[in-house]
C-alpha cells in the first residue's frame, strides 16, 4: 500500500530533478562566461595611442589598461559564481550518492534515477527520511537559482489540491486533461505532460501542479466563453 511518505518522496524527487537540470544549465553558462572573461582579460585591448595594454602596466590615465583591469575583475567575479554553482552541483550529487548507498541501491546509473526507481517500494520510515533529504537539496538549489517551487503530484493528489467548495475536480478529470494534452489539435495539447519513473514507460504518472493550474484556467475560460455565447 502506498503511504503518504512515498508520495512525498517521489514528488520531492521530481522537483529536485527539474532543479538539478536547471543548475546544470547554469553551471555550463557560468563556465562559458568565465572562459570568455578570461580570454578578454588575457588578450587586452588595442589602443592606437597607448598600444596593447594588459591588466598590469600602462601609463597613468591609460584607458586601455583600465579596461584590462576591469576585464580581469569580471573574470574573477565569473570564476567565483561558476565555482559556487559547481560546488552546489557536486554536493547535490554527493548527497544523492550517499542516500543511494544508505538505502543499498547499487548500480552505476545516476543516483537520482536509482532513488526514483526505488522510492515507491521503500519502507515507510525510509521514504519519510528520503523525502526530507531530497526536499532540503531541492530547496538549496532553488534558493541559489531563485526558482519557484516545482511540485509534481499524481492525479488523485492533484485533484484534491485543485478542488474547491464550488469547483470539484476528480482524478478522472485530470486523466482526461492528460489525454487531451497528448492529442494534436486539441486546445490543451502539450499543456499537461505526464512524467514516469525513469526506465518505466507505464505506471503511475506524475503531473506538474503549475501545468494543471494553467489547464484549469484555460478550460474555465473556454467554459465562460461558451456560456457567454449561449446567453
């Protein structure tokens, strides 16, 4: 039987996967920016009056030397940002690897994949512990990148989240939205993609909460438009 701790752990793992992918993109961009800044600082800037100057040297008031100094400072700032992102990525991977070892999830694949594949079958107390560790790792990345919460839920949970006193939502409705999201030509096409545990094409699907909220807005507007036309 699936416990709430299992659902919490799996939801946190999906959120961390998205955050980790965003961090990887950030690390690549920071490394590229650092490399470009270093090249610019090393090359210096040519000047017809003063010649080519680099970070050190130059005559008093030489704007070319000043520009080179600024380039070196920019390279140093880029290097600091790049190192911070790299350290966060490395520490996150180390945490995932440690969790996989603690749960005896052997394998050479990404530890996040192994944790996601095993989360639903973990003992309840292990799932609860995993959810806490993963949520903390996810929060660190999202705070660093200033990312919003990216929560994933299954259809039943999602329906309960979206339901209000005057607007009941059922799991069947969520599944209908997901089917329409896969149907080309439908106004909901592509709006509610489902994700599955890595390595599994079938099984329980997970949906991003903010995607479902967008679908709810689109369908509500469509319903209001039909009502206006009928009136």
